[in-house]
């Protein structure tokens, strides 16, 4: 099973290598275009980052739990940007 650090590293690689910036990544995965990443959209992000498909739902749920500051069960641009900025700087 992948560790949290390994999973975050894969997400960082996805965001930094496939997209020009975190905003482009957010827009790509915001399939509804409503300004939020819901669990299903985060599952797509996690799968795209090459995290084990079996874990993708659990990882997406954990991301929401950890990063969702306003407790609306989804990530808005500000929450995503803050997390991406920290991720890019740390991992």
C-alpha cells in the first residue's frame, strides 16, 4: 500500500508536469465547471496521478476531509490552491 508521502508525491508530479499551473489542473478536473472539486472529480485526479485504483476513492475522501476548510464536502479553488501551493513547496 502506498504511503501518504508517496501518494502526495504522485499528485505533485501530476500537477507540476501535466499542467502549467495549479489553476489549469483545477479547471481540468472541475468537470461540472461549477468551481468545486467533488469526490468523483477528485477520484479522477487521483487516478490520473497513477494512484492505485483500489485506493482512489479512499484517497479522494481523505483529501476532502483534510483540505475542506468550510466542511461542504468539496474543494473550492481557494482550498485547492492553498493545498497545491503547500504540496509543491514541501514534497
